[in-house]
């Protein structure tokens, strides 16, 4: 007798495209990222409708112990001399972690603990990033292609953006084609 099975959900490893239901899709546009980039003048000059990143995720039940799986597709681009990045967040349930897997493109995962200590991990196809609890996280695309990363996190984690309203303590910029990491206070 043939084994019976449920058709699995699917991720295309090369592009990060998800297939399966129910699928949620949300695009964050430049206009929604007020206060995120250091150069406010450059941000205001940009097209507010420009897509900066899209998150696709499989919807999941919301109870304790359940997991979301999603992919962030972060476009290449800059605001002033600063690379496109996600807003970044702590989890509302601070103790809950997350795992990111690089799929394509190149960039960094910026991690910051509650004391404001930062570290960068290089994101590329095949990279694995274990984000512990109590650690804010943000993706930064330093390349010329889309940066896509798969993530798995508890459905109960939630997002706390407000605690980082003043910005992360590190910014990644480019100057004369060189990548620069700048420590900053108050974002
Ligand atoms: O769960 C995550 O950490 C990711 O799916 C992010 O939510 C995604 O990268 C978008 O970033 P942000 O929520 O900071 O806008
Ligand atoms: Ni998260």
C-alpha cells in the first residue's frame, strides 16, 4: 500500500518564493519608514510608494508553541548613503528567539541586545543565524540584488518596534564604494 501523505508547503531555495496556503504577504514602502533612516532629507526626497521589502509567510494558529515560517525579500537601494533595511524589532515576548537562513543576495543581520550592544552577521545563501531571546534584529541589504532570508519564529513572539523608535546603535553606510559601520547614539 502506498503511504498517504499531505502535500507539503514549499520554499524555492533559490528565490525564497513560498507556495502553500494560507499565505500572507505584506509590502513595506519607503513612505512607511519614517524615522528609520538617518538622512531624513534624503528619505523625504524618495518615492513614498517605492517597495523596500516584502514579507511572505505561511499563516499559522496563534497558540503557545505554534511557529510562523516566512521569507523577507529586501530590495537593494539606499536612502542617502545608508542601505535599505527592515524596520527591525525586539519581540514583544522578549525571551523568544528566531532563526534566519540566508537564501540569496548579500547583506547583514544586525543584532542588538537590551544594553545596546550590537553585532553584525553576514547574510548570504546558506547562512544560518540563531537569534537568541532579548535580541533586536534587522536585515540590511548591502548588495545589488534582492536579499532574501527565511525565518522561523513563535507565533506568540509579537513585534515591539517602539523600544527601538530611537534607532539601533549601529548604521551601515557606503562611502566611495566602501562599506562603513558607524556606532551611533540615539539612532
Ligand atoms: O519575524 C521577523 O523577524 C521577520 O519576519 C521580520 O518581521 C521581517 O524581516 C520584517 O521586519 P520588521 O518586522 O522589522 O519590519
Ligand atoms: Ni523577529
